[in-house]
């Protein structure tokens, strides 16, 4: 009755129910239909068995942030009805690999990376959706291009045959209220959409700030901890 996998399934189901409730409440508060927001379950550091549980519970979008880990998991999960989202900082030399399995890449922040992803997507015979990651603070360690650099990266994505420009992504700055950052991101998204009308995705909001992100127009929230528990910190 209480074997380990049953217990884990119940734990994840409870986390998912709570996250679903938070998303639904945030949508209701913002006067938005629930279907406008996609939950991306960020499974980094967690095993493939958790991805299978999430899939069994109806989650269709899985996020990872390291190529090696993501590639192996995508291979193990071939046949599961899930889309793979790459949400981590991406080195150009990993672009070809990521373009071979990711359906959506949230972290495109320079033209050279867009070109490398485009070559990888074409080589793999795939069409990959790319979001421009926007830096909303002055911490270059977290990736992203400053708002004034967004059009050049967006154009570089849009001109690649194997890529589709999907919209924008951001991580809220640490240690301050996320609302101003998400408001700024929405402005950047609207400016982008004026030039690229189909680029309507806004990836914003994590476990701690998903309601604020939904209030500011997020179409995709990326949630790990609130679904799966606190990740074990590891020393690099
Ligand atoms: C890990 C990660 C998340 C999920 O963060 P939680 O706080 O665990 O929900 C979201 N976005 C990115 C880019 C991440 O690396």
C-alpha cells in the first residue's frame, strides 16, 4: 500500500493540486482564462520516475536547465506525451544538442546562439520555438539580454529557418518585489509583438512568484520546488 513510488506519486499529486489552485486563483484575480497559462514542471535534479509521475498526472510540459541531464532524460522518456523546455543558460557549443530534443528554448540571449540553434534545428529536421531571455537586473551571471538588446536577438531568431520566435522569458531579480520586473517584461513583450505579431509567449514566474507573474501577463510559469520539493544543493 505504501511503497515508495506510491508515496512519491501522492506527494507530487498534492504539490500539483496546490500549484494548480494557485494558478487558477491568480488567473481569476487577473480576469484571465485558466487556459492562457501553461504550467512547465521544472524537473532538474529529479529522476525520470518523477517525470513519468507528472506525465501520468496530466502534466504535458517539462523543463530542464542542463544539457547533459536534459538530453538523457528526453532519451529515457521517448514516447511520453510531453514537450521539453530548456530553461537554463546555454553555451553555444551545446546548441546543437539542445536543438535536437528541446521543443521550446527559453534562454536565447545572443544572436550567435540563435544562429547555432538554427543550424542544429535544421540538421535535426526540427522546428524549435525560442524565447528571448530578458535581463531585468544588472546581474550578468543569470543570463539574458538587456531590454534594448532584445530586438537584435529576436530578429536573429526569426531569420533562422529551423526556429520560431515564441516571445520572451525572464527570471525576476532576487531580493526585491517581482512586480516591477514583471511589469517591465510585459512592456518588452508588447514591443516585441509589435514587430513580430505571433511572438506572444511570456515565460515568467517560478514557485515563489507565479501569482505576480500571472497578474502581469505570463503565459508560461516554470515551477520546480512547489511541485517536487526542495532540490538538494550540490557543490560544483
Ligand atoms: C529551477 C528553475 C525554475 C524553477 O524554480 P523553482 O523556484 O524551483 O520553482 C524556473 N526557472 C528557471 C530558469 C530555473 O532554472
